[in-house]
């Protein structure tokens, strides 16, 4: 049917290298340099997808990142698939596969299209109104919504691409490589500043680079040839970096910006391999120059969304840049001179323009005269009242506008076309400016928002600053840039510029039709199917704030953030409510400016690089000996050591028995260790722990509990007095960093008078704990010279000693209730010491145990684990640990809070032990505890915090927090589970060896 | 992400620092003498101003020192930075 929509001689497209690609399963050809959109248009394909709500056929509207309709899924069913790709941005490459979204079974026949006929019952807020009630129906609604929604499919396979992050520091960042950006780059680079110029397109030059018109001249050259020369010149600067295919995603405070540099998306699969796909640039710029240009506005009229209806400037770009005619029978519909530029371009290339519909009464610009002289029919004071054609526009109807522009009159005229260009004026792209915190001001004359107050060292130039005419742009840019970059003389000072258009426009936000508004579909947000009617309905229903109207009608909430239609929404709200645009303000533009893949955001931090992994010096031994690991913060800790395919339960039972019956060994190197020195060290400990430290003798250890200022337990651990002014504190594995930070905070800000120095030494030492009735024998083999007698090394004491010429510390402290020794040795020797102990312990069946067994053993003794049995709502009193709270000390962190009326209540949740009626029933940690199963609603008294089957007691044991639990000893309670109720009894939390006989017991 | 001028190290990225809440709240010297209300005032009550706020910051990934910052919370502009124990400068 249509043979050739390619015009000859575009220098931006390599017409000698043909590229094949697939769209919806059919093979097509394009040329190197084409976007998917330009290649499809060259193949006479406009219908790309279906709209979100009504499933109306939609085509390509734009030639850039603002595209609302032409979004596709690429490389479907592969790991490389990506949804919501704008056909106007993706460059074609050999083998590209693209597919329409939001249609089923196909874009040509789409069942959801029935929504279009149902549209009278799908008004704004339909989902909010309908799917509210009854609540039990929500699941059904959700199914319906999810099924009919669907802008693309997310990939199901891990992303195989490589991404990275890069920091850039520059003097000047210029965003946008159009004529303004290029001027800025040249002035900045010439001034000797380190300059970075970014542009989202594959090439710089903006729209001027294809402005080959006799009406626009710079120094007597056409504007495109002048600019080509400028580009040649800036390419020579060594202090200027130009990054194309690079879009700014976010502009944060203090000139910190995020950009996505797209490196391989335009390459065929074999050339992409092993290359970084995208780079997230983290840019800190001393100064930022915004030259982001302007977006052409559509016009809002009845049925303004059919495939074949496009922005006039896009039609021009497809013709001038890509050498593609978007239609064979074109009509342009405009409120300003832009469409006349398009008409001239098309005319020059022999592409037929059937008519121009201009809503203005007259215009006398040279350019319009030229169009008229070329024989193109112009209908003035006229508007399109309707369009026809389902999958492609066929025809329009036109009527005369009344003088106030609010109604139409006269004869209806029909004109055939297969492409309608619409030109509604320009909207400065101020998105990044507002993201940075900039404040806008409304320009009544041009009906645009322009930058007014800059929050950082930045400036907007060119059309994003509201300057649209070539001469105005160049003269004003020169002046602004000289001041901003502190330049006294510039080569642009005496430049000669001529332009021919006349930017007078007639602004009508919503164009009238011969039909009443209720019978029209005048789209404002194409992607979300929000119409003028929806906005008026929202206003009638009482919505006033622009932010509320936006959410209710979903205007501007698509992946394009409503770049095209937001201004019309504002305009219609302003007109309807009588509030001035300037007072209405705009909605907030949030980052990212264009969608950003997750892969780019995470960069290299995937898989094993997702987070830092901390391993103990003995880690390799655990790995070799088949340990299963658990993560404790960033640490990898041995969890249990299964032998011969043992289950976790069996392994833990075996390890636990071995530790109590003979000897167990634990890698405790992850415990936090803080070295505390200074003449006030003991006074400092007095203030941070609940118990007293002044009288602790040198060589002794003491358990301490640390509170928050609110009286709640924060951390615990054993601290040892190494010398008069020297202590070593241990903290929980997970709490180490926070405890150090907290202690530093008090030391620096509350008690600067104290002479105390804190150093983290967690990684400096390997810590090995040997416990059990045979532990003493083993340690005496490992360190034969050390006197292990009760007099020399009693429980809670320490000795400096030497093992194989290496200095180490031996502490007699116990977290299991067994006789235990903890040896701290310089980390590098940790592994050899561990192996030596294993060797010495062989005859006693020394058994390595992991964190699970450690937890079980301490639970048998009723020892708490901060963070498991506590959750920042429990005081030491709640934990039945009154014995560790000094009554004599005047003050310590959290003391006052223990006497608040709330912390003194006796019905607080308190730590207790639980025994199940059936000794084999092991409770679930987190299970709720109740007293009365028949009560409604049932009252929850507390929950299980730790639960195990104890092999040493041969029954199930648990720790729990229960409201008023201290006074409930012996009381029977219930744990309701999904399929049964478990009977439990409250008991003392110490299950084993209440007399602490085992601490000294030996075999 | 803003830049903070650590009084000990100089200008660094915000990500190197931790915010520590409102500045110039002295821990009472004699907590036991305070009523529940007075203690609660110290413990829980913090200002959350849109505008000029006095804050504590810690150079947690740097010198580990605490210091004070005067920040306009409406636009993140830092008006002054000064050491612990010093009086806030006039702004
Ligand atoms: Zn510092």
C-alpha cells in the first residue's frame, strides 16, 4: 500500500546500513540511527499500544522522552526484557524485539477495548468509588484491576547485565546539549572550567541541528550549519567532557545530581556482551546550567488521541532528522507559528500538507505568509471539533470558533488526513529545576511557568527559561552566562541573529466542540486516560487542591509524569474555579525525571557484593567442617555443624549434650570488644552500667547491663579490669557499633571532663570459648604453665598468659552455666589456636557448637539475649534482674526512668519461663499467650521469646514475656495456634542448675 | 545529599555523618531530683521546626567527633557549624 515514507538525504541516518527488528512478531527494516518510533513510522505503523483505562488504540505522539503512548516491552521472555520502554528513545539494533503493552490478545484486537464503550460508567475516581465496598469483595476487585491493568511485565529472571556507579566532580555541569547548552559549554570550557555536558539523545545539537530554514540565520549562516561548526569547536576542549545518551534522573540540594549514562542499549546483543550496560553518575557540581529545553504542548479537543495525531514538532523532527514522513495526507492544527515551521519542512521535502487549522484570527509572520504563498490552505479562527478513524486517523471535522473561544459556530467542514500535527505552544522543561527546590513564577503573557528563585548555584537558559525565539535565546543566554560564569567578554557579544516567527499565540486550554462536554473525550493525560471531563467532575465533587485533583483523576501519574498534559490540567482547573494559575501552583515533579532501572540504582551491589560480609579468623575451619551459617548483622556465624546429613534439630541436640557432658567449643570472635582506658575509666563504667564498678579488682570480670536513658535494656556483656585504668568491654555481636557510638556520644557531649579513651578492638582478637566439665583439662593441656586452680583463676577472673610464644588473655566467664574459659588471642593466631584446642580436646570428644546451641544452652540457664528476649520495651526489673541494678549509685544512664510511674507498674510485660503440658511440644517463638480462650476479642498477655527442646532436661522449655508474669508463677495459660491450643505453665526462667554448681563442676 | 563542614576535617558528604537530633539539651545533673514531668521533658520532648534548627551531628565515618550544626530545615541550608560546648554563633 504505502511504498516509501523515507525522504532522501538525512545526514543523521545512515541509509546504507539496514537494520532488521521485530515488532509484535513481524520483521521490519530500519536504518542505523533510527529510533524504534522512526523506524515504525517509516513502515507506516502508528498503532503501538492501548491506553491504560479505556484500551483505546494509541500511536506515537512525540519524538522524545516525554512520550506518553508509544511504550513497549522489549525482548520479551528473556532475562533482558524491559517494560515501559519509550519507542521514541530506544535506538534500533539488529535483532531488537519489541511488543505492544496493555493489550490482549493483540494490539489490533483488544478485549479491554470494551472499556471504551463502558466509559460513561468509568468516570474519574471510578476505582475509588466502586471498589470501596463491601470490604470482603476487595480480593475480587483486586483481581479485576490487576488483570486489566498492566503497563508491561517485569522480568522474571535475574538481570544479567552489568551496571556501575561513578562519582564525578566538576566546576560546571550543563544539562542539555541544544543550542543553549552548546553555547554554555563553549563559554565555560574557554574560561578554563572543568565542564561536563550531558544530553539524553545520542547526539548533541537539540532541535537547532536540523533547523535548515532560510528564516533562521546566525552570522548569515543557517542556524544548523552555524551550530555544526560550534560543535566542532567544543569537541576540541580538553577540559570539556560530553556525555550523550545520559539523562539526569534527579537534581538534589547542594548541586548533587544523579544521571543515567546509557552505554549499550543501542547495540546488538553480540556487541553488548561483557560491557557495562548503564552507569549511574553521582555528580557534584560547583555550578549547574540547565538548558533542558521545552516540551511542545498538545491541544485538548474531542478525540485528540487517535493514532496519527502527533505533536507538530515531532512530525518536523521525523522529517528533518530521520527523513521519515509520518503521513501522506497531513494536516496541522495550531495556536502559534510552530506548525508553520513544520509545514515548510514538509513542503520542502515534498510531503503533502492538506491544511493548517489555526485557532488565531490572524498572523502576519513572514513564515506564515510563505506557507500561504506555497498554496497550503489555512483555516483561521477555526478548531477541530472531532476526529475519525479507529486505529488511525482518517478525517477531521472543523468549525469556526466564536470570538471568546468558548464555542463553535457555522458550517461543519470535513477534511481527510492520515496524520494530524498539533501545536499548542511550548512548556519550559522546569522539572529538574523544581526538583532542586527552585521556585517558579507564572508568566501570564506566554502562559508558562518559568524559574524564579534558585536554591543553589544554578541558572536556567534558553527555552527552559521561557525564551523561545532564536535571537532572544542567543542574546539573553550570552548575557546570563557571562554573569554566571564571571566572563567579561564573549565571542557571542556581537553575534548577528535573525528569526522570522511571531510567537503570538492564542491560548485556549480546552477547545470547544459542537458536542456537549459530557459527550466528548478530550484527553489531557494520554497514558492514564484522564480527560477534561474528568477534571471538571473532580472539581464539581469538591476537589480543589491541584495535588488532590491529580490523585483523584490520576492526571500526571503515569510513567511520563504527565509531561505533556499537566499544564492543560492546571489551565482547566484555573478557568473552572476562577483561581489564577499563579496562585494554583504546579504539582511536584519528583525524581526520576525518566524511569530508572533498578539495576542502575544498585550498580555493583548485587549478589555477594550486596553488603559487607564479616568473617571471623576461624571461618575457614567452619566452612571445611560443614558448618551451616547464620547472618548476625554483617557477620557470618557458624550456626550448627551437621554430621552425616544430620537435621538441624539432631545436630543441635548432639552439640548441646556434648557441651554439658564433656566439652564444647565456640567461636565467639564476633562479640564486640571495646578497649577502655583513662584515669576515669571506672567512673565512666559506673555511669554507663546499672551496677557498680569502682570496687572491681584488677584481674576480675563483671557482667554489666546497659540501659537507654528511657530505662530500657540496650546491651549487655562482660567487662574485665585489665589494669587500674584499663578495661576491656564486650558487647553483643549486633550491638557493637551502636554501643561504641553511644559511649562516644556521652563522653564527648555530656561528660567531656572524664579522662577516658574508647577504641574498638573487635576485629583485633579471636575469641574462643571452651565449656563443659572437661574444659579445665583441655585448657591445662593447651596452656600447661597456667595455674587453673580455683584460687588462681576462679570464676569471673582473668589472666594474661602465653601460648606458643603468643600473648593472650584467658577469662573464666560462662554463658552456658558450665565451667568455661574464654581465650582472646591476636586475630592472626585464632585459627592455629582453635586447631590446637581441637587437638588437645580430641580425647574428650570436644564438640564444636554454633550459635543455635549457644542459644539453647543459655536458655536452659535463663540467660537473656538482648534483642531476642528484649525489644527496647523491657527494663531490668521487667527481666527479673533487679539484682544488677545498683540502689546506691547516685546516677547511671536510664536510672531516673526506672522510677517513672509507667516503668513502676506491676502489670508490665515481664520475663518468665514456660513449660508445656506435653514435654515434647516445642512452642513457636513469637506465639501469643492468652489466659481465657473464650474471651472476645481475646486478650493477648504476651508472647514467646525463646523456645527449644532441651536435651539435658529432656523437655521443651521456653522464655516469654507476660503481662504481670512475675506474680503468676504456677499459673496455667494457653497458646492458641492455627489448629490447636497448647497448655503451658509459668515457671521460673532458670530451668537448669539454679544453684550454679556446674560452674565449678569437673569430671 | 548536602555537604557538611566538619569542624575537624572540613567539607564532606552528608553520607559520612549521622544526625543526632536537637542540640543544646543538657542532661540534668541531678535526675533524681526531677519530677516525672520534668524528666519526661528532657527525655522525650524535641523541637521539629520548619526553619532554623540547632542540631547535633556526628562525623561517624570520619573523625567520630560530635559537633553542632545550625540548619534551615526548609531548604537544608547550613548556616553555621561549631564545636561541642561552644555557644551558637550569631546568624
Ligand atoms: Zn570530622
